[in-house]
């Protein structure tokens, strides 16, 4: 996405007047108010944040400018100095190492709504966690353009990757009971794989979300589509198939 990203992670890409990160925080804030998640946000950074001095600023000053922007949250920042030698499995591992509870994981290229996040978290809390599962959000419909997940007739995730399946939405809840297994999987695959490889490896259930309330930006076409789609409109939650 260079030059749009201007030497920063895609999380800080301006999309129609607000960064992806700002839009994610706005979607998270109602969940904090409702007690569905706590106010602690862990941000794992690499590209654009590894040098001690950045564009005449210290790294701390740049983090304050880009990350610590919203007093509704408490921010913890982890910087991966070796980001260019690993895949985002290493980023997820670094984040999980400072978390001690069930973790809502959001990819840095995803814009969504509070309604979607509430649906995913409530489904985890009410149905998946009590039965020992983690949760994977997906957009139902078999395709092979975007990374995908497959699940069986019970909704249990069976496969993930560059495969034919339902689009993985970049929104997950990892059960605290699965952290040990997830850590081993992420550590073993940190150099080559993306972190959702964890979810077929631990018991996980899929929850489908409304595609009208989700944007993933990987290309210029995605960016233009995101600008056309925003603001994402709330929908009747009864329309969302679980």
C-alpha cells in the first residue's frame, strides 16, 4: 500500500479521514462500555517503529502520536525489532506473551463495526468458551481470492490458509485455555506463517458476520472500495446468521 502508508504499518493508513486504528478503537469503545472487553489494548508494531529516532522524533514520541490517541483505552505497545525476518505469527505471539486472559485479536487491515465485534465476543462468551472453543469470524460463501477457513457441519474450524473456503474476517477470540498450544504453534511457524494457523490447531468455532459491516484493505482496489463503503452501516442483528 506504499506510498499511502507513508512508511508506517497499514494500521495507521488514513481511510477517508480516519486511520484504520482510529476506526477500530471507535468500534471497540461500546464493548468496553458494556463490559464485553476491558480497556486494555495491546498493539504490536514493527515496520516504521524499530529505530530509536524516527523522522526527528524518538520512538516513544511516535508511539504517543500514533497509538496513545484515545483516553478511553489503556495502551501497551510491543515493538518487534526483527519484524522483517518473520511473519505475523510472531506478532501474535509477542502480543499473547503480555496477555493473561481471553484475547480478542484484530488484524491491522480490518475495519468493522461495534455490532460485529459484539456479535463475535458474545458468541464466544455465551456459546464457544463454555464448551472449550475459541472463535473465528468469517464471511460465509466459498471463495479463493482471500485467505479462508473451512468448517464442518457443527461449525468447528477444520482448515485455514490460501484455500477455497469462507473468507476469514481478521477477527478472532482466542480462549485463554488455548494459549499454551497457541504459543507452541506460533513459535514453530513464526518465520513463515500467518497467526490464524492457530485456529485449526485449537478447538475453534466459526461465527459468520455481515459482509456489509466489514472491510479488509490489502490492495488499491480494496482501498477504493473501503472509501465507497464508509461509513459502514449498522444492520438488524437478527439478519446476522450465526
